[in-house]
C-alpha cells in the first residue's frame, strides 16, 4: 500500500508540475514509469498497433527490399517507455512512429506503460538479420573501445540510464541508426562521428550476432 500511495503521489506531482492543457513529455514519462502495467491490455494494443511493423512476437524485420524494423522484444521497459513518449511529443523525426503512438492509439500514460511492459516481457528472437561476417574481430574491437562503457560488454544496455539493449538487433537497422542525419544524444553523436563507415559496418554486424539476453522487464 505504501508503494502504491507513493506512486500515486509522484504521478499527481508530475501532473501538477505540467503547465498548459497538454502534458509535457517529462511529465508523461514520470506517469508511465510509476504506473502499474496491465500486460494483457498491453498485448491487445501491441497486436493492433505494433505487430504490423514489429512482428507478432516483437521480432521486427531484418530488411532487404523492405525497410528494416528493429527487434523490440525484450527491450528495457524504461527505454521503450521513453521512446514512445518522445514519439508522442514530437521529439524525434520518425513520423511513422509519431502516427502509431499518438493519442488515437495510446490514450495516455497507462496505455504506454501497458504496451511497454508487454514488449519488455517478450522473448527476443535468435539473431537473423546479420551482415557479411567478414570483419567481426574489428567490430568487437571497435565496439569495446567506443560503445562498451555505455551499452555493456555484451550489448545488454542499462535500463536505469535508458541505454538500449543492442545484442541481436538487426544489422540493417543498426546501420541506419549510425547513419541517421540527427542523433538526439550529443555524446552518442560524437562517438559515432569518430567511426569510419567500415567501423560502423563491422560494429553493426558484430552486435547483430550477439545472443539477445533473456528479458527481465527492466
């Protein structure tokens, strides 16, 4: 009961700190992470709004002729929640995700919490979307030098710091993230700028082959 009362108090404080008729991104994120998720409801939302692009089990699409959609299964709850909130508040340039996360599909913070919890609990698939495999040693070397301090030695990320899991992510999707014209995190942008095109390819291929971790709902 004390935990529930604390969560409700935090949520009420978040709302009170927001000015204007629309909840701010920071305010909505605070509500999401203090909500009590309903995974069954989250599954209903996922099947309706997310599965057409991200796959019935969150396996995404490795790419090829079609666009590459990321593996979402087993991603950290807080990482998913923050991404959805950012999409909903127009803080990224991914118009497709802004459309699929708007108020018509996710009514509010509770819906975001529900679907994020459902996705986080899904079992990630075995790696399928990989590169050529010709520069894996270079990929491991570059990753450990530039990426390991944040994303972990095995690509598991860090839920508390909102660092996503990368292990087992699709090669083409990772490359697209490296080559994105804008990167939200300035530190991350500086790291990426230090990598050559060959480095990026090698790191993406290396990460795509790491076994994805068992989800813990974090």
